[in-house]
C-alpha cells in the first residue's frame, strides 16, 4: 500500500500524459510543466519527511522517506530528460493580460517577488519552526528541595526530598520524566533543541595500557540443561572473562566496514553503554579499573588500587560486590543517544543498559560465573571512580560477578539526593533525568518494605545455546503473515516477566501484549495477570499499532507486540531509571526467547505514547515495544 501511495503522483502524471496524447494536446512544454509540478511535490514531501520524521522521530529510512526519495529521483530524471524550457515564458503566455506588457516586465516583477518570498521562507524555516514551537502551551517547571505537603506522593518522595511543580500541580519525578520524553503528533512542531555533537562509539583512551583479549571460541557451549555443577569462582580466568565480555557487549558481526553489530540490542545501533571491569586483585587481570573496548575486544587500563577502593566504596556496605572477584559497571555516554533522539534519549540509555545487563547475567550463568545486579550505589562517587565526565556521562548499573550470591531479602539502603543546579529545569532532559534519578548514599535510615526476589532469580533454561543466541541476535522486521502458537506467545511473555526480577526489585513495569495472529487467541490487546485479560479487543489492533508507531511496518506485520509500561504507582525518583532497566532486561529476554524458538523480534522505541496508551486503557505509560513474529 505504501508503494502505491508514494507512486500515486507518478501514476497521475502518466494518466494525464495518456489523456493529453489521445486528445492531441501533449507538447514538450506542457509535459515539462506537469513534470516540474510533480517534482516540486516530491521535493516538498521528501524534505518534510526527512526534517520532521527521519531526523526528529527516527522513522526507519527504508519506509516513507525511502519511497518518496526514489520517486523524487525518478521524476528528476524525467525532468532532465525533457530538457526543460523556460517555465517563466510558459506562464507569461498563459497569464491574464493585465499581468503582461509588450516587453513582459509587468509579469517579471511579481514573479521575482514570489521567488524572493519563497527563497526567504526556505531560509527562515528553522526560525519559523522555533516560533511555532514557542507558541505552543509552555510548561512552567520548578524543582525544589523538600517534600510536597499534602501531595499523594509525598511519602514516596520523602526519601529523595525532590518534587516538581508543573503548571501549579505537583507531580512525581517518574511521571514528569515520562511525560517530558513522550512523543505526540502535535509535538512534531515542538521547539527543537540544539543537538550536541556525536561522540565516538567507543571511548578514546590513547596511550592507556591495554590487554587484548582472546577471541571467543567458535565452538558451542553447554546448555543449562546439560551444564551440571557450576564452576566455582576460583576457576575464573582471562579466557572466561573474554567470553563473558564478548557475549555481554562484544562485536558479533559487521555490515561492511562501518556498522558493527553487538551482542545486545541498541536503539538506532548507537550503543551509549560503556562497560567497565573493576578488579580488586590481580588474580585475573591487573588490579584496577578497566574499560572494555568492544570493537578491539580489549581492556583499557583506567586506574589502579585507589580507583578500585573508591568504586567499591560507592556501593552499599552489604552489597555482594564488596567481596566479589570482579565487579562489572555499566556506564553511559549520554550524547551518543542525545545527538539523535533529543528528549527521548534517556529512555534509550536505560533500555540499552538493561539489554546489556541481561546478556551479562545470562552469559555469566552459562559460564559458571553467576552475577548479581546491584542497582543501588552512590552515583557521583562511582562515576568519578570510573573516570566519567560529570556532565555528559554517568554510571547506570553495577554487577557483582563470582563468589557467593547473598541470600535473603534486599533492603533499600540509606540515601539522600544529589546536588541540583539552580537552573535544573533548564537542563537538557537526558542530563536532568540522570541527576533526578541519582543518589548519594549514607544519609538517613534504610527504607523498609523494599524486599524483592533478587537473589532467588535464575535465568531461564533453554534448549538452545544461550551464548549462540546472543552472538546471532539481530533485529528482524520483515515478518510473515503466519500465526504463532499460544505456547510460543506464553513462553515469550514468561521470559519477559521473569527477566524483570534480575534487578532484584519489585516489578516497576507491567507487561502488556497486542495480538494480531496467535492461534486460538482473539486479536486485541491484553494485560497480564495470572492469565491474559482482555483490555481492548478488536481486529484493527495491528493497523492502529502501526500508525501509533510512526508507520513502522514491523508493528503491523508482527504476530504480537510485547509492550512494557511504567506502573501507575511508581513515584520514587530513582524508580524511573530502574523501570527503564527492567524494561530493557525484559526486552532482551524477548529477543533471546524468540530466537530460541526460531521467531524474529524487533525492539521499537519510537512511537506516539498517547496512542499506544489508548490501545491498553487510560493511565498506561508505555516505555518500550518489542514486535515478534514468524520469519
């Protein structure tokens, strides 16, 4: 259908030419004018798609923009083939007599005026877009210390002592950050921000000492069902660390020389996550903090014992990382996403880190080196120990690898807010999101009632080799129309729900599903409880999903689309970051489970939030979609 729509002006041009030829009225000059008008149409549409959809909303380039771009090239070729005569001469002859004078000057003046106006509009287009955006209703935001008396969320926010006022109404930090990062159709005309320069995909550490890791073995690895007894922590060595890092975030394939594919999914293949290894002793690698360079498959030395002490000191006193043989920390370079995704960037930073984290715990489990994720730490202290820039980078998640996993319930540690500048409400949203969800440890009493199922969680047993699934994981979009079975749907949903527990916290995201073609299941949208419960049934769910997803065909063609949404009761500021991590963990689990069953999967982060929410009921706050279907 999209091909026919994109080709409609060309078809109309062909129909006009055929009718004119039959009537004997087709001339080179009239054909030139008609082609010029169609060419102008294609230029305007292609440019508009490029400016507002590809650049601003990340519409895949092979979609509408791609089709109209090819149409533009075809019409341009036809236009040149006609060896265009002077359009002004044609319009002078066809114009009313009052515009003409014997020498044509009265006609030339208005034509020059119109040309000048058109050229000026092109030059002023960015300024006009900015003015339109400024004319839209503005949000007045205040970020202050202190709790919010009388607010329903005052108790939840008391531990952070930060609240936000928007247009006179106090809201929780997660609600504010979700609303500020959402896409809407009217938001296309929102005043654009100034895009930061794009950082390199890998940190530049010229002159740093390096350890080049062995390339992973091409042979398969034992599945969990066949692995038998675990290998104890003392068996950790450099080859095993090499395998762990490669399957966590290493380059597993390349598309030509430019685009490396990594083991974990990433929005736009921008890879904002940075992986650091903290080695408390030299049993495996030199004592110190090391940065993992995924493209070179090497460890770059950041600093020695002092940085290790500072990094471990940034973790809670009862953290398993304090005594682990290795600690893996996931950081982020914000502008790798922000340069392209603007206000949406922090969502992708958190989701991408969650994808990497699931690969880490899954690969570690297979290799006999279990890892426990540690979501709580002193942000500024840990980031400083890793050598991260306080403005554009930050620590996102830590993991204790090796040793004995602690048992018992996890308790939220004592903490307080990090410092916020006086002009915090003017900060770029990615940086503001990270500051609002950051902690400083050691203040006040530990919170109670935050126990999760952290240390009882285990990765799923799969018949397929989990490490092979990570190496071969790719986003797949061209789904067939064939239905999937109910058993396949249930397995993917179980994997998604279970993966949320890897963070060791109560579920902060709910798992929803939109069904197009599942055997024995009515098309529609479903909420997950003990069983699937219909939220909004309807055979039109697939086209509505595609429309809400900026026309991305993967959403309309998929057999089902798993949706992760922020729970309505989530109010603690740091829980917004943790919810993104849980959605990323669950999204990567969908990739792996779908791959194990021969299905294709594709994560989608660009969509109109309000339209996705309408499919699942009022109050839904979507964060991430993963389309699944037959290849």
